[in-house]
């Protein structure tokens, strides 16, 4: 792929990383085992390896290109909003765990789910705020 790596692409790839985090947490935290889990895990490992290999070349290409300072400023604003959202979510999850409303595994799912939801929200906000055509 020889096309120019865009800021929108770089933000969008974080959704795949967050989905991989959710998949890996599912592999680590589950307490049961079924025979069909092994092919699922192998597919996740293979996809992770190939995706990270492909993305390393894209990020190297993006790093060599001229920086889009407008996109960087927008991402900083979105990340500041996201930090506030993530802190509020972590406090809510910690409180729910403290009063034994949810157990540790459910709290972990809540955390990785919050991270996944925020990456999608981050991409949507970035697309809405960033008006430049690619």
C-alpha cells in the first residue's frame, strides 16, 4: 500500500487495537473451556501478528510525512475530554466493585469495554471535528 497515511486512518486503527484488547481480556479472564475456543484464539493471535506487522509499516510511513498540526490539536482536545470520561468511568467501576455490585472479572470487562467504547467515540469526534478532506 503506497497511499499516504492519514491522521484519520491512524485514529481509526486504535479501534482495532481496542477490539484486540477486549479479545485478549476474554482469553485471560474466562473460567470455562470449550473445544471451539482454540481455533478462535489462534485466529486472534494470527490476526494480531499480521495486523501489527502491517501497521508498523503504515506508522513508519506516517511518521516520515509532514505533520498535520490541525489534526494534532483536535486530537489533544478530544483526548482531554476522553481523560475526563475515563476517570469518571474508572471511579464508577471502582465504586461498583467496592460495594460488591460487580466482581473483579466483570470490572475488568467494564474497563476494557469502556476503553473500546471511548476509542469509537474518539474516532467519531475526530471525524466530526476534522473537516479536511483526505
